[in-house]
C-alpha cells in the first residue's frame, strides 16, 4: 500500500512539474523596468516569450557587376558557390555578415529584396513606402527594380545597425554594419573622394 501511495504522489508531482514547465514556456515575469534607482522587475505583469530562431546572412560580391548580394538561404548560397566554382557565376563568396530571422513575429519586420536588370543592382529595404514606390516606378518604366520577395526578418532595434550607401558611379547599393567603414565612406563622400552616398540606416540585425 505504501508503495502504491508513493507512486501516486510521484505521478502527481511529475504532472504538476510538466504543467508548470508548459506554462513557463509561454510566459515569463518581467522584464526589468528602469527608474531612478536602477532596474527593477515588474512582477505583476506576465510577458509572452517569443522564440527567436536566427540564421546567418551570406554575402557575395561580383567584381564584374560591382554588385553585393546577400541571402539568408543556405540553398541559394550553396548554388552560388557551386556556380562560381564552375565559372557560370561571377559572385564570389565573402562570408557571413550577420544573423536574421526567417519567420515573422510581433517583434520583427520584413526586409524586401529587389533586383535591377538595368544597373545589375540588388537592393534591400524595410520601408513599405520604398517598396510601393519601386513597384510604381517599375510599372511606369521609370526604373527597373523587380520585387523578388521577402529576404528575411529583422528586429525593429538591436545592438547592430546596418547602414546603406549608394555608389553613384556604378549605380549599386552597398550595406555595412561596420561603424568605422560607415564613417570613412561618409567622410570620403563629403570630401569629394568617394562615390558612395550615405542613405541612412537600412535595418538592425544580430551579430
């Protein structure tokens, strides 16, 4: 009888632990709220946990087209590496430049990808206004940026800022998360020694 009672107690405890784990997987108490005395936890509020699955962004550069191409697709990356080795592509693999998300949630925004067949430029933006304007320009024949879909998703803010430049000589966009590179290109353009015009913050992502 004692053995059966112990088994029953263990089963109840296990069930309670599983229920608690399930609840904790959905909510968390916090996060810290900052005031004059420093951070504190608001224990009266439950916050939904959003699982962030990050994937790398692979960078390629074509010295022939003067174009930088970024993709979060491992399949696309492998195909470009293969094509370059076979001599059927001029895009050279540059490495991983950052990390992003592949699925949407309440905390991130999409990055839209475009391709300009006329200037051979890949263009990326999080701006809905720019996306709609490019569609209008394409339809009216003013420009040739064709929409290729959502490239990836990025947080609305993070510790890593990606800056956007436009190469006025080669008509290509360039992106960098390196603050020193950003400052150097900006100063060079202002001094008249560079064709890279600063266009502002492109997005934020993970290191």
